[in-house]
């Protein structure tokens, strides 16, 4: 046994890291995978979920590993969630997940350990170097784009299952998926909780299943992925980003830094920034409640506006302001009603009043969005031109 291998084995124990292998009908490759992993650590948890082949016997042939068996196929997500619980109960702080089909190389385990020594509060993703068929490559690119929309983080390999999870930071997280989509959800929710997402380069073997592009074998699989990503994108723009925005405002230093980065970036012209403000305010008032941020960021990408400024300005419709915006929309809409306008007091604004006088509300909200957007854009342009002549104070 080399000194380097002994060093890695000691690090697994010192850092309280285990390896999790979720297995389902992998009797052909599993023995090799487990043997390779055991060369680096004996802190191994294997979860068999519904295998109908010889997988249970293969696992039991190596008594060094901790073994959990489900007679029914509970799905990979449920298997991982159970394994995380077992890891926490066993006193482990971190868990590295590795696929049982041989596509992940156990010799890359030291790379995760080395990264962990510098990133103790991060979820570490193994970024693969493999060549992929066109379908798999397209799915990976779409997944990466969705992850960026959901978290604002650009990750080179969102679909990689070779990861190190900080299980001690995930104990209180709630999830809605239990199938293969769990790996997507857990990474997004980790980012939402402020856990850093970092990556290390790893090698990968193209297994026959991966090469054939069969990751999504049915329309049902693909639909699940699509629905989960839609849910996570909407949740991000409706709840997570507004939450983070107000948290930032509560931290004076972060608020100053945000404003400096948004408005005093010399690489962007005052006109572009002002247009971003105007568009953000417009989108914050336009009557598509629940989808304003999602539509705003999508159109900001199309129009090449400053996305951060657009989203910040769109928060004009934060909850305390919503009744005021609706009230002003009714007042503005009355100008279009030709004497048929309805005057509703601010304290009487409700969903019922919106439904009963929808025409006046729609006319008014669209008009108010245009007026407020143009006004905010002009004001922002004037202020940006004014402050551009002055040096930006140091924080």
C-alpha cells in the first residue's frame, strides 16, 4: 500500500466522508466498482433498490460495505435520500455518490477529498470530460440553462451524478421528488440555501446505456424533468430571488456593493442601464402576477439588457406595494372608461374587485406600467449621467 493511498484513507476518516453507491440491476459492474472504491475507503454505503438480478448477492459478497435493501424499485432519488439519512446517523459529514455501472472512475475520489479540504461548506460536482451523443449533449445544455435560471450559477456539468454532498447541511431540507429528478432538485435547493456549488474535473467512461442516449427512455421521464424544472424556475423567480433581494437590502454593505455593481459598471452605457430599469418597472406592474420575474428575465436575455437591474427594478411589485399598484391601476384605468369607471377605495381592493372590474384594471395596469417604466427609465438615465461625472466612493 502506497503512502499516498494511506493518506487518502486517513483523510476519509478525518473529514468524515463516506461513499454512497445506489444500485439497481448492476450485477455485471458492481463488484468491480465496489472493489475499486474500497481501495480508497471502507466507509461505503450501498443501497439496492428493487434489483431483480444478482445485485444483492454481489453486495453481500463484500462484508466491508454497509448494505440497505429495498425489494421494490423506490427510485434512485429515494435510495439516495435513505442513504443520506444513514450517513448522518453514522456520523458522516459528507457523502460522495458514485454510479454503480462503471462510468465513474474511483481513482478520481482523491480529487473530491482535495477539493473538500478547501471547500468545507460546498456541494462538489464532478465535471466529466466525456464525449456525448447529440441527444445527451442537448439535454445537458438545457439542464445547465435551467440551473442557471434557477440559481444564477453556471455549472459545467449539472447532470453528473458523481458528487460530494455536505449531508450535515442538508438535514433539514425538504424535497418533492423521489426519482431520478432528485439529483437536480437537491443541487438547486442547496444553492438556494447558500451552499456553494463548485466542481472538480473527473474522468468518465461512456457506458452502453449512456452512449445510446437512453437516459430519458420514455415520455414520462422527460415530462417529469420538464415539470420539475418549470416548478423550480417559477419558485426561484416568485420566492427565492425576491427573498434574496430583501436579505441583501438588510445588509448595508451588500446593498452598497449590489448598487455599485448594478449602476456603476463602466462596461455598460447609461442608456442600457436606464432601459433595464424602465423595462424592469414595466414588468413589475404588468398584470401577469406570479410570472413577472420569469418573463422579465427571459425577455431581458432576448433584448440583451442588464438582467440584474431588470429583476431588481421588477421588485417594485413586492407584497406591501401590490395593493397600491392595483389601486393606482384602477385610477389610471378610469381614464379609459368614458364615464363608466368604478372608484374603489384602497382598503377595499381584493381579488373579487379585480374580477368584477377586469376591463378597467387591465387598461389601467398596462397604462400605469408604461408610464411608470418610462418615468423610472428617464430618472435613472439622469441620475446615471449625473453620478458618472463623479468618482464612485470606495465601500
